[in-house]
């Protein structure tokens, strides 16, 4: 995951699956999610049932991260272009 990213999305669709787990398993899953978001890998071993749930969530976290990186890149390009026209209005913009 990206080191400069400070947040992630957690979907309410997962509630149904969370409710099938014990509180201990939910705690392990949430810990793994946060560790993955921060470090790129869960730091603690997961029980097998929790590992299955985490694998689905990891895939979604990765897709969301890719979208975020693309959005960040596009916003950076737009900002550079806008700054160029603000400070150099008579010079054509080139990337």
C-alpha cells in the first residue's frame, strides 16, 4: 500500500460476513486490515477462517489503492498544468 495514504474505505457490505465471526476473529480481521493498510502486510498470523475473509478484503483494498494512485497522479498533472498557466500564461504547456 502507499506510505503517504492515511485512510482506506471499509464497505458496509462486509457486515453480514463480520457477524458470522466471533468477536475474537473480528478483532484479528480488523487488526490485519489496519496492518495491511499501513505496512502492506499483516504483522500477526491469522486464524484460517479469518485468512479467507481477509483475502477478499485485501483484494478490494488493492483495487481501491490503485484507483487512489491514479486519481492522485491525475490531480498532480492538473495542478502542474494550472500552475504553469498561472505563472506562464504566454508559454504553451508541455508535459
